[in-house]
C-alpha cells in the first residue's frame, strides 16, 4: 500500500497525551472481539486504529468496552481520542463522525413458534422487543416503533436471554449475532430481511475540531478505496458485513 503519513500538525489533536487512545466496542463482535490466545482486543476496528496510529506516528492504546454506549461516552468525554460507532442522530452531540466504512444489517429474532413471519408484523400492541440499551438498533427503534414496547437491557446477551426466557416476544440486534444465537440452540429463528442498516463509522471528540474530522474522514475513505477494510473483513472471517460505498 502507498499510504502517506498524516500531517504532523494534527497529531496533537488526536493524541494530546502522546498516544492515540482508541475506544473499542466489544459488544459488536462483527468488528471487535478478544483474541482467544492473548485476551487482547482484535478485529477490523482494532486494525483501523493501529493503522491510523501508524499514520500519526504515535503508539496506540486500546480502551475496550463491552457495550456501545460506554464506548461512545468515552470518546464524547475525551477519555478516548477516536472510536468506532454506528452513525445515529442521537449520538451527534459532542462527536464528529466520518462516513461509514462498513454496513451491517439489523434484524429480529423470534421464538420458533411465533406467528410473526415478517418485519412489518413486529410493531403491534402487546409485543415486547428486547434491545441492548443505547445500541444503534435501540436508537433506531425508539424513533420508529409506535405500538410495540421496547425493553432496554444491558447488552446483547441479556436481550437474547430475555427472548429465550419468554420475557419478550422479539429481540433486535445485529443479524450475524442473531443467526449465531439461532444456530446455538433450537427454539428461535431470525426473521427474513432487515429492519435497518447499521452504518459503522469512526468518530472523534467534537472539541478536536473540523480539521481533525476531515483527516479522519479522509483516512476512512482511503482505507475503503485501497482495500484495507475489505482485507480486514476477510482476515477476521467476517461474513454478512460489506464495505460501505465511497462517502
């Protein structure tokens, strides 16, 4: 690859303490997970963080969180310098986003015996939908659901457990995660299609300025264009996510 180093003038905006602190959301296993051997964070977002740090010429410190909301809060409060989030209007305050680098589908999981067979049948009175609190799909459904009740729980595993326990009629989440849950044990199935497209982007604290946002946005576009993102998805065995089109 022929990537050029970032302008040294912007290094302090991203790494004021001398190292680039990257907020990693382990709650999205499509893009980040713990390496089974080392226990350290790994995945597409980690690869991007390390490459951006290389461009800046600074070491990278990975700050891992189990839920998206915690990862977002860390960047917004400047306890981290960059992060990897689903773009959503509700997250705009205090953050500056790039265009997305990956697109992921949001889907529904229902009991095998449920009469619900299509996404359009979910939003009905008496239906309870479990979601990870403040996740991308929680924010999306909060704006769109009119009749059903949204049950917000701490993290995707708890939301899936609520469905199996009969506490809700539907669970919402990342399609690949729901498909893995359906394959793990009988009794549940994923509805066909999607109810949303999750646009995964990079973000920086708003206080770092427009120039910092522009540099990060340019980095994301280059990573898509030269095949870095596609290679990372393949390297980490990610299926179902696709590289986002040019921003």
